[in-house]
C-alpha cells in the first residue's frame, strides 16, 4: 500500500521541509482526551489562519521541547483501524465537515497514524467544545498551539475565509494534460516522497492536491501550472525572472540581460546558479595573525533567501511584471510585485526587528518551496539575510516599498573591499 503523504515521514518527523508549527505530536490515543484535542486541531489546520496550507497530526510519537522523541512509542497495530473510524466519524461533527487524509505509517518498526489536514476551501470551520455537548466554536493555530478564535482573531478569520489564495484556486480552462508528469515525479524524487511509487500519474495529482474534480473531470490548480507546466508564463504573464547587469559609470549601459523561464523551481535554481557566478570570494592574509579574512562580493545565503522570497511572496494574479534582478557594481537589487501585505511595515525590515506573522499571499507555493528546501521557515528570512551580510563584513541590506505597496525591493550592498561584480 502506498503512503498517502506528500512528504517523506522521516522529513516530517524532523521538520525538514515543513515548519514545526504545522506539526503536532500525540504520544498515544484515548477517545475521551486525545480524541477531542485531535478534532480541535483538525479544525484549526483546516481553517489555515496564516495560509500555511494546513498541517499534520502524528499519533504515536512523544514530544519533548517541541521535538519528536525517537524511536516512537507507536500504536498497537490492532487499534489503527478503530482510531481511523473514530476520527472519520467524529469529523462529521465539524461544521462544515472536514475529512482529513489518514495515513498509517511505520517508523523503526513502530506503527503511527498521520492525520494530514490540508487547508480547506470551505473554511471557516467549527469544532465541538466537548464530546458530549452540542456547542461548537472556531479554532486556529497560533504558533504551535491550537486556540479558540475570539475577538479580532475571529473577525480576521471570518474576513480572510471569503477568499481562497490565488495559487490554490482551480483553473477550469485547463486540463491535467497541461501538466507534465515527469516534472511531478522529479519533485517527488527531490522531496523523497513515497508517492513516487504509485504508477498512476492522475492519482498522484489528486493525492498532492494538484487537481480538483469538476463536472466529472479533473482540472489543475494554479500552483500545479506554476510548478509542473513547461511554460507557466503562457498562463501567468510575468511568471519569470529577468536579470540585468549594468556597467560601471553614470551612463548605466547594460552589459548583459538574461531571462529565466519555465517551472518555478527550475527558473529559481537556474537563476541562482547564474547569479552566484558573479560573486567573487576574497582572501586576505594578515602579518600580525595566522588567520586570514574571507568575504564574498555578496554572500550566497543572502542572495538565495532574497530571490526565493521574491518568487514566493509576489503575486501571480493579474501582475504582468517579472521578478527583476539588477546587478550594479556596488549592489544587487531584487524587485517583485506588488509590495508586502498589510501588517508589514518598513520598521519590521530593520536590523534586530521581528517580522510579524501575517497570512501568506501564496500558501501552496511556499509549502512546496519549503519541501524542496529552497524556502525557509516563516519569519526567519529577513534575520538570515542580515546575519549573512554581517558575517560577510558587508553593509546591511535595505528594504524599500512605496505607500501604495506597488513594489518591494531588497538591496544587497557589495562588500566594500570587493572590486565590484565579476564579469560574465
């Protein structure tokens, strides 16, 4: 029997390609205690308050300080069927009903049950307050906790649920034949998913939630076309990266232009390889100490984080401008469209500041980039860029956007002791 999970169970247990806030562990199963907690968390994951695309409950694993204790405790194999029946039956009490994907797994010879709850198109959902009563309320995830949504949290939940993120919407004018199965299988291989063993391509599409059944046939979601169509720009004009290299001097003559097209992961990887070729590594020896100083024109970690964030957080809905990278002798600029979402202010992009969590613009793009280890956990990108530049001895990055939030530009200064960017 094939696993129903889009992610490798070992990666899931170690938070590789998935954030810890999207995973909850339960050591054992008891209908009267664990059961109610599981229902509330299923409700919270389905409500997907931050547009992270739901989450996973793993039953049979103990947790210590937020980490899985391995080898797992496991579940008696003769209980697995009854636990699944209980969850499916009681999920009918959620309003509207939610039916998660239940996947029995084995780790180190122990049996586990993984409850995968994708974000729901029918949110908001309510769960019972108790197993015996009829009262229900809304639940959401705040960090690694399931909490009742009240006050402004409830207002925000009800407001955001009126709109499905663009990357997760259906594209009824297209068919599954617009997807390339080899690209999907390449993705599964990279993330070490057991879904790769399934010989039925269309079943894989359904299990990955890349397609949706409409009027008796399957249609792809927008994220499927962005990741697994040969040329996403046919559907989403502007879904490309343009790089322009400017010559030194005031005239600003263009030395070279390069455009990266194709599925998002492919264009990202190709563009990163191209840009890293411009970063020269320098070594300076000192007469007064044996250690040499090392720095690069710009640190690769800062470049990668900046470009991936631009592709992740930009809009693909009615935006015809590409993601733009400008290479100047003294700086590298990455611009995406539009600007940051409400709730993010310029002060949040200063050194030492915490970037607040706001609902993501693209929940599926972010999830899949994280599974490919291209994107970082939410809220860590800006601090990582600052730290990479500090470690390199470079000036800090600069973040710019206008009052209308029509664009977002990240400026990475070239190291002061570097002789500009390398030639092509």
